[in-house]
């Protein structure tokens, strides 16, 4: 497909920034708030925000089960920060009753890097998805970010924090057509991850 239609789950979070990045990367972005809108897209971005609120809103808008069905049926999806939590099969430190869409065989720790005041920026190597001969590190923005505690057999580690107190922590994973980052690539001014996702969608 030449220009895939990629939905952005527009319940909360950085919707406008994802619109811009997806358009720059060769996709047609649209907002998704209802089940019928979900059925009309080729893929979906689950943006950052607050994962417990996103879960409650998805349930309130009758989107949780349709999301699970489309992801289980092979729809490509890309989760950032809270969206990573939504795509994880398992959560640590979630609220009582918190559920996910699932699809990526990982355990994610919610708010692992701390509170809003503990937000930070760090360079993250992207060798796994950047095909250039000498990939430049990705300058990642972490805001009350999760990290991946454990990775199951089905999932692949894409990136870890390179240095500092959180060195070695897993912050990007992939499983087939599903991609997730603990950071906010829509805020980085670097479209490499969005371009990689758009290419995944075109190949689907």
C-alpha cells in the first residue's frame, strides 16, 4: 500500500504530535475514538498519556474488546509510554483491575522511572531498526515512563538505555507487527521510529 491509513487512539495523550510524525513518514493519520473508526484503519498508534485512564476510557468507549480482536487478528500497532503498557501482556505496579490490550510477550513496570519530576532525556542506540551503516543514537524523551521487566520468547528487544542510572533497562520492544517504546518518539523531532512503523504497516 502506498499511503496506509494509521489511526491514533485519541482518548488522551500526544495525538497531534503523532499526526505530524506519521504524515512526515508517508502515512495518512486519523483519530480513532469509536469501534467503527477502528475497523477503518490499517494500523493503530496508542499514544502516551496515563495508562490507567487510557484503560478506563477505552472500556467506557467500548473499544477494549475491539482493540484486542484487531491486534490478535494481526493489525500492526505501535504503543508509546502508556501505549507500551497497553500492548504488554503483563503489568507490574498497575492499579487493581487494570487490564491491557496485550499482544507483546513482555512484563512492563508502570512508572518505573519515577514521577513526573523524574522525567529525563537520554540517548538510546537504535541499531536494531536503523539500517544505515553507522546509526546515530536516538535522543529519547522519558516522561513517567515504564520499562520492560522481562521479555518472553515471542518478543524482541529493540533498544536499551545506554548509560546513566537506568543503563541496560529495556525501553523498546517488537513482536511481529507490534512495536512499543517506553519513551515519546513523537516529541524527539526524529521520525526514524515512526518511519520504521509505517514500513511495517506497508509490508503487512
